[in-house]
C-alpha cells in the first residue's frame, strides 16, 4: 500500500493506492504496472484525467510513499498490461507505456 500526504489550504489530503506490480531496476529506477482484464484506458482518457489510477500511483512513488521502493528511486515508466484469454492456456498481454516527462516538486521523475 502506498501513501502520499498532500497539503492544501484547508489542511491535508491522504492519497492511498495499491499498485498491482512495481518492478525495480538499477539506477535506481522503477516501473509501475497496472494489470487490466477489461478496458485499457486510451491516451485521450489518460491525458484527460479520466483514468487517474496509474498516474496517481506514480505520484505516490515519486513522493516516497511506497515502502518497498527506495526513496531516491526515479520513475522510469507507467504501464498498462491487458490480460485477455478464454482459458488459462491463452493469455495475450498488451502493454501501453506512459513515459514521464516531468516530476513532482521534490520528486525524481525521468525527464
């Protein structure tokens, strides 16, 4: 479970999320993967703010909110993996990767 305390004028807001998968790489860098068995959000939905889960998990990671991730870790990618199939013998994985272009203030995103 990841947590990020966000201050605002009236107090503080606690953002929490559970990432499906976090892969750690040398550097240190991390990739957050969100498994989807149904609809994978489109670029328009993501950029329009209609699919906020994965970007918010990225914000939590950049803010040092996942205890399994070193606080000096950069965020390499945010990815959706679509898992499709009619039985256990056939699963198709479709990866849509979101590359970060900016970081949170004080965070360490990959430019």
